[in-house]
């Protein structure tokens, strides 16, 4: 899956992610800044956290391509890598992952990895049963 596959217009010129993008708030969660919800959204987020172990309401509001701080240890930042590294396949294994963090992970790989190194991203669904992850046949 390349970056172009994530933004390919569907028939009629609509983005596959138009509904998701409509929920996003520009700048929210940039550079790892905390997001605080109020009212009904706060209650909904707290209820979802009981089963999902994270706040899906907030996740759905954060851009798939947000900037995050570089939290690597200073020793890791000082390591120099040759530019002629071989290309690689990146394997992401998930089970019943929520949609927004899964897509954000893919974008993070694409946006933070040297393009000439990423050959492919392979998503391995380890027997998910959530409807949004099911294969749609005939579409």
C-alpha cells in the first residue's frame, strides 16, 4: 500500500476518507499535545476507554498525518545510517484495531521513513471480528 492508495478518489470524486476527515479538527493533538474533551464527547470517550483502553473519540478527531515530537534518546539521534540501505517490507500485525489509529500508523510509516527504503507495508489482521475490518466482497 503506497501513500497514493490512501488518498485515491473513489467513483464520483469523493475521497475514501471524506467521512473520517470531516471529524478531524485541524491542529488537534499536534506534537503530542493532550486533547481534552468536554460534555457529551468526554462521557462517550470515557465509556469507550473501558473497552478499548484508549480514547477513540479523541483519536478520530486527530489528523492521520499529525506531527509528533522526536522522543528518541539523544544517543539514538546521534547514530548515522548509510543512505544506501536495502529496501524493506514493514509488517503491521493487528487484531480488532480501531480504524483511526491503524490508518495513522500507516501514515506515520510513510511520512517518517525514507521513501527509497519502504518497499511495502503489509497489514496482517490476526482474526479481527469488528465490522470495519471485515473484507468487503463484491465492492
